[in-house]
């Protein structure tokens, strides 16, 4: 039996803590896990979940993020602040 590398142990502990969900991508280098990308939210439009999410977000202030991840407010109408 091979001993586990610390990165392999971290992945296993993460999976146990996650309990359920979906890992979209798992980056591996030299046989060791590097990065896992977990799916945060899934919207099933066939069940009307998209409309529910849109209505819920409509009550909140419109926000967008630029390429650096910083928040940008959507003025909506040109020149309006």
C-alpha cells in the first residue's frame, strides 16, 4: 500500500466535509490534486427555477463585476447615479 501525499489527504478531507455536491473540474499535476472547482449553484430552467432566481435578484441592487472581480454598479439609465 502506498502512503498518501498531503495534497491527497487534503482532497479526501475536503470531499468528506463537502458531503454532497458537484466538483466541476479537478486539476491534477504529477498525479497529485492541485485545484478543485466546485459548482456553487445550478438552475434548472425546465422547472421554472430561473424565473424564481430572477425575481429574487430583481429585489436586490444590480451589480456587475469587472475583470478584476471588483464590483461595478449598473446605473441603468445613462447619466443616472
